[in-house]
């Protein structure tokens, strides 16, 4: 396949992000063919790299973290010590050759470094810059720091997550990926606008607001009915049964959701119409909602006699939504997922052969770029400094000696 066949071929992104949300945005863009150059430093390691210092196969290596290697596929690594003025100059030279800059430091940090939007627009007028922070760059709390649990808390999601008799749940990975997906969407919109007009722009993204956008139903219910949504575990406001039910085997579950009256009738028939399906307590949707605890108990008594795949086959055959509740180690082995090719095997220079998750979309004309391993720290210094920026080897050596490249 020629490079030109990738959707974002020719787009270069300078990546000042760290942790999870920002790198995930760049991962999506890299899988679409953008050249993503991750600017990082041994002086301040991305904390997803730091995880491998404690959990990697080789203690002390910054290149063996599972999280880092999952969310930094297809990227290049340039080590720049941004505490050095010369490193800032090098970063600006790189921005001149870029289309997009993405960063997720606390508001004000990039400005103090001389790498804020106004400074970069002076040297690259059509640059697109996305700044992702906990609460956005404006407002009385705009300087607050945060991670995924705080994004979920401020966005309203944490309060409604969990069980009625328990405390709110902290949320992490899924929250970061939501923020990252929102960031990637905003960048694509800005690229389309620039293609039409030639104009770049600054994007101020609040991570907590990205989560609030998932809360529309709860906000609208309060606006219309003054009802505050509370935690309801696996229950749903409309569907019953709705939840995870135990099956034969150790820690084996199936997820079932029944929405309409037709689905309920099909569900009852698929189960062989046991006596309890004729119980007046389950005669209609409101009744099933009111008596859902007993419904869950009775349904669990049926599912526990079968495997998760047996339950799935029976209910799906009747048009009822049911699927095995797969553990992480089971997902890549599922026959359907294997057939779809979500996981690909790559060769990492330190970790060897390993499975990585590819994109969930299948574009018929412009497929996603085949994953290659996340970069070793500083792996592409020579390419970026020598080939892209045209530096002589003697200059590169001097920057390394002075710990500008570090």
C-alpha cells in the first residue's frame, strides 16, 4: 500500500502530550496515517513510561510499560530537554514543519516555555494547536490539575457510577480515551476548516466537559423533571432484564438486555417459557422494572445452568441482545474478534512479539495504518534532527553533549 492511501498522509503532528488522554488522541491520528512526533525527555519521563520502572520485565527500562506501548503505537520519539533555551528553539523549528501541535500540560505551562499558541502562530500562521486540560484554560478553576478520576468527578459521571448503597466510583481508562477521541475529532474538524480556508486555529479542550457531554439524559431529566440521577449499578431506567448474569464455569458471566415487549416475548419463548415468565409481576415493562431484583434472581437461576456462549446462542437466535462478558485475556481469543482482525502481532525491540489493539473502524478505501511498535525513548532523534531539520551531525552531537537532546 502506498503512503498516499492513508487518510492523514502528509499531516505532521508535534506531540507534547503525556499520560493517557492526549497520547490516545495522537494514537488515533497516527493510525490514520499522520506522522506523530512525540517530544519527551529523560529529565521528565511520561508517567506511563514510569510504570515500566516498577512493572516491566526489565526493572528500570522506560520502554517496557504496557500502557505506554499500547497508546503510543505508530509514533516517533524525539528527546528534548525543554528547560534548555536551545531546546525551545529546536521545538519551534519542528513546529514550522508541522500542521498540528497537541499538548495537555496545565494551562499556562506552554506559554511560559514560549510555546503557546500566539508564539507558535507567529512562526507558523496556519498552525492548529489543541490544548487539553482538566477544566479548560478559562474560568476560576482553569489552573486546576487533574487526571481521569477528576475529569469524571467534575463532569458528573463519577457520581452516577457504581451501586446504590456504595460510594461513587472513580473511573480512569475509559474516561481518558473519551477525552482523547474528542480531541481527535476536534483536530480533524480544524484540519478540514484549514483545508477550506488556509486558516489554523487554537482549540481549548476541557476534559471534564468532554465527560459532561455523555451526561445529556441526566441533565435533561433534571431540567425537565427536577430528578437527580443516582447510582443504579447494572440496572437501566427502561430495560429489564438488564445486567450481567452468572454462567457455568469459574467467574463466567453473560450480559443480557431486553428492551421492547416483543423482545420480552421472544426472550420468554427462548427460555422455554418457564412458569415465572408468566408471573403477573413481569406482565409489562413497568412491572418488570418494579420487580427487577426478583427477575434478576430468577434469570440467574437459568443462566447458571449454561455456559456464556450457550446462553448467547439461544438468546441471539431469538433476536435478544446477549453476549459473553469477556475477560481481558479472552477478548483476543474470541473467534469473531479474531476474524475481524482487531488485534495484530508486532515485534517490539525489547518486548519481542506481542499483540496490540488496532483501530475499530474498517475504511474500505483508506484503511488505517498497520500498527508498528511504540518508540523507544529518543529512538528517532537522528531522523527528526538530521533529516527533517537538516542539522549536521556535529551539531546533533553538541546538543546531546549539552543535554539539550536528553
